[in-house]
C-alpha cells in the first residue's frame, strides 16, 4: 500500500487527472498491504490488523470496519463488500 493513502487517475492520453485520497484522520496505523476489487469497480477492499478498509474512489472516501477475524475481503459490485471470516 501507499504510505499516505491512494491516488485516483482518470482521463485519457494527454488529459490525465490525479486525485489524492489520504487515509482518514484517526485511522489505525496498520494499513492494508493490498486492496482487492472487481474489474472496472470504484470500490476497493483490504484487510489490516483486525480491520477491513474500504475505499470508494468515486466518493474519495475511506471506511474502516473492525473485523477481528477477517482473512479476506473483496468487493461484489454496487458498493457491497464481502468479508471471509
């Protein structure tokens, strides 16, 4: 993962826009190593230290959900997140 958050890159050749999406203030220090998502999805999910991290890149919003025994997380479309415990 990135040290300060994520970036969203939109546009095409010669017209790229980069938007920073910093981690939320007060979020746990342990961050996900990787984020999972469905092809062409705007929502990403990852696991770190007993929490599921969800990033809605379209809304530029992070959500951290306590899930102590999560072993995998992914998105299922329409903002739905699946967590395997």
